[in-house]
């Protein structure tokens, strides 16, 4: 009888620890994801059209040639 109670208590404690660790891991992954999303927003890469890129390349080439 006492062993059943001890085993049940150990199982409950193990389950509680496992759930807590899982919650901490999920929280950490969420925070890292939010940080990465924020850094990506800070970069704010503006798409450049192919025509704009060709015009810029031609201007750079013209400046280099004098």
C-alpha cells in the first residue's frame, strides 16, 4: 500500500517536471522566434526591380569609365 502511494507520487512529480520543462522549452523557442522576426523587420529589405538594377549598374559603369 505504501509503495503504491510512493510510486504514484513519483509518477506525479515526474509528470509535473516534464510539463514544466516542456513549457520552458516552448517559451524559449517562442522568444527566439520573436527576436528573429524583429531582426528581420529591422533589416527591411526593399525589393528592387530588374530595370532599376540595370539602370544603377549602368550609372556605376559610366562613373567608373569617367
